[in-house]
C-alpha cells in the first residue's frame, strides 16, 4: 500500500499560506523521515494527513483512492504530547482500549505494566503515557502512522525503547510511518529516507 499527499496547500488565515503544493509518498514497508524547522508547518501537514483538518487543497490518497471519512481512519496520528489526547477522567485501561483491545503480550512488548492500567493519566510520566498512545493507535485497521515529534520530550533511553518497539511492530504488520522531527540524528537512525520540509514546501 501507499499513502500519498498530492499538491497539498493550506492556510489557517486567508492570504497567510502555511503549506504550498506539498507532495509526499509513504509506502507501507518504509519509514519516511520529515525534517523541518519549528513553526514551518510540519504538524499542520500531519493533521491534514490524518484527517484532523478537513479543509485543504489537494488530495490524500491510499493506493490512489481517497480515504472514506465514515470508516475508521487507517492513517493514525501520534502527537508529541500524549496527555493532550487523553481524557483526564478516564483510567488508563479505558484510554488504551477505546479503539481496540491489545493483548497482554503486546502490552508487555510496549513496556506497559499491568499496574498502570488502574491509574489516571496524571499518575504516569510522559514516556509511560506515550507508550499507551502508541499502542492505542495500532488498531489492526491502522495502515499508516504519522509520528509527529513523538519522542521529543522523552529521555534518550526511553526514546530508543519506544522507537524500537514501534519500528518492529510496523515492520511485522506492514505499517508505513511518516516520522516527523526537527532532530536529524534521530531521523537518520529510524528512517529509510529523509525528506526536507523546506524543499517540499514551495514558497
Ligand atoms: N490552529 C491554528 N490557527 C492558526 N495558526 C496556527 C494554528 N496552528 C498552527 N498555526 C501556525 O501555523 C504555523 C505552523 O505551525 P505547525 O504546523 O505547528 O509547525 P511545526 O509543527 O513545523 O512547528 C505556525 O506559525 C503556527 O503558529
Ligand atoms: Mg510540530
């Protein structure tokens, strides 16, 4: 499979374009790195790719077909700040299992302790929460992951662990990844190919 954005242009406000005619292709068997300066529009592109911003010019296609917005979106976004995507009044078990129910074996592989399932989001660290948000996004219907600075706020050891388990899972299950970061050394390690946002975003 192949996820493509073709000729995407977008502005939050009239006459202040953020994205100009951007085209990217992400195959299922690859990790594509996307590097760019802070404020350049990377997260905006991520939101468009995963269906969070409906009004844009251009096309988002999987195998040349538009994504049906009525069904589960096979393109899932993982954010930099997991706590912002979690209901503070839900226990972690409910947060994890909102979209699908991962096995204990998978929870273990993602380094999620059984004990954490009973806690509230504010009782876990950023790295622990990010493990939940990654596993939560890997519903068997997910075909592509948009990873928007997912390890930026984590320490080096946690960063390596999280990427290792995500990359392994994606490889085994044929999930394509767009890995977005301002950190070139990280992208060199995790990506098959690196794209430069400033070169794609024609001004
Ligand atoms: N909801 C919004 N409304 C208006 N402007 C926004 C909104 N979200 C982001 N922006 C602006 O769009 C630009 C690109 O932001 P963003 O896509 O978050 O960049 P990056 O992820 O590369 O740091 C920034 O100037 C930011 O202030
Ligand atoms: Mg961003």
